[in-house]
């Protein structure tokens, strides 16, 4: 399950959540409970089957 970064459009809180790949559900903001959040782009967000990050030291594979 990939780790995604989100930013709340209402209060500006940034947070990370594990979300299933094919899910369109966006987790609400943990600070204000708003559903108005935006998924941020991130360089590395997936874990390999061994539990290790799929990114190297630079953030790229």
C-alpha cells in the first residue's frame, strides 16, 4: 500500500496516509476533519515487498 502526502485546503495541514492503490477515497484532514484535501506529488511513496523503500538515497531509483 503506497504512502501518499496530502494537504488540507481548509487549514493547510500537511499529512501522510497509507491508501490502497485503486482507492479513490481521500482520508479527511486529521486536524480539522475536512474532506477538502489535495494529494501532493511525491518522489517516493511506495514500499517494496521486503518492507524497504523503493527509492535510493537521492530519492530516485
